[in-house]
C-alpha cells in the first residue's frame, strides 16, 4: 500500500518570521499564529487543509520552495 500524501517538508516554516498584525498571518509561511503554535501537535490530517491553503495562496510551490515571502 502506498501513501497518497504529497511529499512535503515537516513544516512550511521558511525562517522568515514576520507576522502581519491585522490577520495574525506569517508573511514567510502563510500560517496563522494558532497554526504555528499548534503545528508540532497537529496530525497529518489536521495539517492537510493548512498545507492546501498555503499552497493555493502561493506560499509553497513544488519541492517545498516558497513563491512568496522574503
């Protein structure tokens, strides 16, 4: 049985941590503060919609590289 999960890094963090204050959104990785705080405890199923959103918004492109941020 093969996994259907996309090949992604452990975290979308790019070490460009700048929080946009009106949305509490990191300009480097596109995650909200609550997502950043909970990331280590989240299951892959919990992370999946976050990955989908930040990929759709252009924060992460194939190969784990970011198209946005710093």
